[in-house]
């Protein structure tokens, strides 16, 4: 592939594009990790309250 722009400009543009891509990927990873933790915590909470409700129903 042949580019008409100067090599130094292309290198800078490619570097900026790569850095932007890396930043977006890192932000997505952080958001995914936060959501995984939230799901884990909510699942544990739901199980706790479900078992508590069942045990109260069984006492009656």
C-alpha cells in the first residue's frame, strides 16, 4: 500500500489512532469488570433474600 502523505505525519496519525483504540479498550474492560462484580453481588444478594424468604415461609 502506497501513501502520499509524509511518513512522519502517517506515523503520528497511526500512533494517535492506536492510542485512542487502546484507551477505548481499557475503558470497556473496566466497565465490563464493574458489571461482572455488580452481577456477582446482586446474585449473592438475591440468593440470600430468597433463602431467607423460603425459610420464613417454611416456619409458618
